[in-house]
């Protein structure tokens, strides 16, 4: 019963975190200025902090029931021992004495801290795409300067007679290459972490 409540609580706060992150991102479509992006990021961080504290409070109140350790209500709320309680992954559960991976971490903080994942991912993507847009912009300027309109660039005239360029292939290639690099880096890092144990 308590485990189910614990899982439900963490899932609810994670869903709320994703919802408000997407809601704040949606506001950027209406006004995509840097100042607006920073305000929305700060608001999302504030919401995530509230969800984290609420999730941690529920976790602290339920934790003694999961572990069968008698802890007073005051200690459940105020003691840092519960969120910092050491967790480890089981390496071999089939042996006579259970073996653990040597990597020990504060499990409660890791579980409740997942509310920050959406905002961390958005911040990381923001940095990556800002760099990508800047680099792609430099490439676009060079392509236009050297009159390389054949390289996937659509040149059209606006009603005012001004020439406009649409770099469809370059935009798609930038997104594809950057996504591939990020995915490969995360995969290799994860593989390295797992195999190092």
C-alpha cells in the first residue's frame, strides 16, 4: 500500500514537472526572445523546486514504513538522513551473500530529483541549439557570399522585392548531425559508466 502511494506520488510530481515545462516552453512560441526564455526557465525551475520538496516530503513520511525503521514524524520531516540514505545496485542476487556494485548514491534524492529532468534537458538543448544555430548561421553566410544557391537553398523574392533564402537541407543536416552526436555521446557515456563497474 505504502509503496504504491510512494510510486503514485513520484509519478504525479514528475508528470506535473513535464506539464509545466511544456507549458512554459509553449510561451516561447508566442515571444521567442532570450529574456522571455530566461524568465520561463526560471519559472520552470521554481515549479520543479516546489514539486521536488513536496515529493521529498511524501517520500520522507513513507520511508519508515518501507524500511520498518521507527522514526518520529519530526525526524521524518527535518532529518537529512532519509533523503541521503545510501542505496546501491545489486550485482549478484543469486549468491549466498548478496553483492552490490561499489557505486553508492543517495537513493531518495535520486528518485525524487527526477522532477528536475525536464528542465535540465530543456536547458541542455537550449545551449546545444543556440551553438548549432550560431554555427549554421556562419555557414549560411558563407554559402550566400559564394553564391552556392544550388546546395539545397531555395531562393525566392518577397513581395517587397527582397531576396530571401531558405536553407532546408542545411537545417535538416544540422539537426540530424547534432542529434546523432548527442545520442552517440550519451550512449557511449552510459556504456562506459556501466562497464566500469
